[in-house]
């Protein structure tokens, strides 16, 4: 009983601190720029903290630990490929993205192809954010149900309410500050756990694992491997939370250094749950659900103080992604639909709309969490939906002068539609929205359909007056930078 009280007190104290930070930063929110991109004044260390906190969430820690517990290194393929693509994106494009001073990813598409592409691109970007909101709510509810003993459904509702309140108050300003705190805690917790596990079982599970192919990155098969890379990797060229943070950085150099260092630290942070999952095989009883392996280690096998640290660090890591997904979708609605398509310019109305949308996004994410209970499915499905409609258009914006607005619009609608169609059919017929048919996963279908739509649409149409290839063409931006 005493142990439970200590854990609950630590858990509650953390939430009180987060809510206090949100209340403190509420006074700084007067414009859409304050709410969505933190006033464009984020310095290096806060940027590093929010990058790591957004990349490494509680859903990631739980899912990778569970996957490593069952199969090994291959469980981390979607996340490792994500950080690889983020690093390429950061090295090539971050300076320019900061320079254009926008709010959302659809802003970038509209800059190149005109307003026609804004709404469809916003819809697919929001879809991913809402699905990942559901993923984080599910993860957070799972932790709360284990820590406090509440039913999963009640835990998810409570976690959603807490997130809504502190996002409503402080917007991106409070998110970035709390992400830094959460990054420290979510790193400290696994490090302590790993040290304790090594002390308990030694290094034998690492050097001589009991599961075959533990250290094979393609243990699930090369078809599945490349499917996961395709579904999770390319999306990170169009990962709007990182675009928003780049827009929020105070200058180009800060954006570049913060993104690259933050991504490197994210990569190394992923090593922790992989090692924990493999070591857990010698500690966690066989009747424990793999998805509960990490909570079980903290709460059943470790000292009380480690359990309390778990309650804080894991909940913090979940919140650091959950708040990002919520504000990501909110920015799309307020900027790309309410302001740009409906013509609202009053700052008070824009901030109010952002707060209303925050509540709606959390409510939809909660409904999603009740519907799909597999964290891995949510992650892959969310990435596939956004990647399918937007990746080929982003590549065209960076690399092609000949692509037209008609081609881009067709690629977004038809490519994204192909993802939805294949995922829905796979979900109904095979019980998994990410599997697909005959080796054609939803994201592969989207790449094929989207690329064909872009090519054909561009060939049969002429550039519209509002198109501006020079505004985004990467070779043009590189030449301008070299000329300075």
C-alpha cells in the first residue's frame, strides 16, 4: 500500500508541475504565432529538448520494449528508419524551412503550387496527427491503469483531460518547455532501469540471447522490413511537428543545430528500450503481455523509488509526443482551413479557434484509442496515411520545376485515397490496416498511384499563375546560400 502511495504521489506531482507550467505560459499567448510556433523565438537547448521529446514518446518506449522482448532489434526498424530520414531532411532542408517563416506543412505546398493544394494536404496531415494522438492516449492510459489500478478506459479519459487543459493554456510555448523537462525524465528512467537490469541478470541475455535472430534487423523478413521502412521513413521528410519546431526556432543556425543534435540524441535514446526488452526476457514472467513488459519491470521487479521514477518518466515521455500531435493537428485546422480558406484574420478568433480545436482533436484521438488497441498498427497506419498523399508532392516541390498544381493536387487526393482504400480493405478482411495484399502495403499503393497521378496530371496541364517553383526548388535555395 505504501509503495502505491509513493508512486501515485510522484505521478500527481508531475501533472501538477506540468499544469503549472501551462498556466505560467498562458500569459504569453496573444496571437496565432504565439500559440502555434512559440513566437518564433526558441533557442538551441529548448529546441533540442523538444525534438528528442517529440521523437521518443511513451508509445515508442513501450512498443520498442515489447517488440525487442518478443523478436529483438527488428522491432525498432520503423523508428530507426524514421530518425535516418529526419537526419537527411535536417541536413538538407531545415535552414530554408526556418527562412520561409510559415506555420504548417501545407503552407510550404501552397508556396510552391498555390492555394489549391492546401486543404487536401492539411486533411492528410491532420489524419496522421489525430491517429498518433490516439496512440499516445492509449499508451498513457495503459501506464495509468497499471500504476494506479484504474480501468484502461477511465485512465485514457483522465489522461486526455489533463493534456487538453495544459495545451489549452500555454500552446506551443508550454509544450516546448515541458518537452525539455520530459526529455530529461524519459531518459533518466530507462537509464536507471537498464543499470538495475544489468546488475540483476548480467550481460548474458545480450551476448547469448534466447530468441533466434535477436540482433538481426530483418528478422521479420525483408518484405516486412522494407514495408516498415517505406511506411515510416519517408514520412519524416514531411513530419509537420519538426517543421513547426523549425519555424519556431529563432534563426537558421539554431534550427539547423537543434534539429541535427536532437535527432542524433533521439537515435541513441532508442537503444535503451531495445536493450531493456532483450534483458526483460530473463526477468518478466511468460504470462505477462509484452506490451506490459516495461510497466511490469518498473512496478513489480524494481525498488519502489524506481517505480516512482517510472511513473514520472514514462508518463512524461508520452505527454511530450501527445501534446505535439494535438497542436500539430490544431495548427492545420486554424492556419490552413480557418484562416486561409475561411478568411479569418482576427488574432483573438484564431487563438480561440486553436483552443477549441485542441479539445476536438483530443476527443477524436480518444475515440481512436478505444477503436484500435495495437500501438504498432496505429503508428504505421498514421504514417502511411500522411506519406501516401504528401511525400511525392514534397519531393516534386523540392526537385521539379515541371510539376504543376494539377499534378500535385491529383497526387495528394489519389495517392492519399489509395492509402485509405487499401488500409480499409486490409482492416476489414485481414484485421490489420497496415498489412495490405500480395505484398502491396497501403503506402506502396499510395507511392505508385501518387507518382503516376503527379506525372500524368503535370503532363496534361500547364503551370497555374500562382505557382512559384523558385520558392521551394532545392537547387535554387542551395545556390542562393552559396552566393551569400
